[in-house]
C-alpha cells in the first residue's frame, strides 16, 4: 500500500488579477484534480532557462537582416532575371550567423541539469 506523503509547508504567492486569471485558465485546461497537484507539477517538473534579452535581440536582428536581404534579392531578380553570386554569399553568411546563434542557445540548454 502506498504511503501518503505528509506535506507540512505552504507557499504564498501574490498575483495580479490578470496573472491569477491566466493561472486559473491553465489549471482548468490541465486536467489535474487539485490546484496543489497542478502547482507541484508546474514547479518541479518544469525547467526554467533564461537567456539574456541581448542574445534574443541579436538573433531577431540576424533574422530580420537576412529577411531583408532575401526580399531585396527577390525584387532584383524579378526586375533583371539575374541572380548574383555576391547576393547568394550574403544570404549564406547570414544563415551561418543565425546557425551560430542557435548553436549557442543549444549549448546553453545542454548545460541545464533536469
């Protein structure tokens, strides 16, 4: 027979009404019978990883940059019917920089111990 775990400690958290409503919605969608069980699962079975805002902004900047390059190349190809090697090199360089940033994020995630 399974022994019941005696939980003697409680935690109080203050939330805004908006945060509370969001929590209630997530709880209702979760299918858990008790809010305590839902909170324990959320606290203990979830990894928390924080990346700096600067890292994320750099990745977004790189994606925007390559998107702009692709759009400019598309306009040029549509008007001249020519693709230039330099344009393709610029795109490949941008893609490589994005991959470098993604590999950095991946290496950071691999250091997290579950």
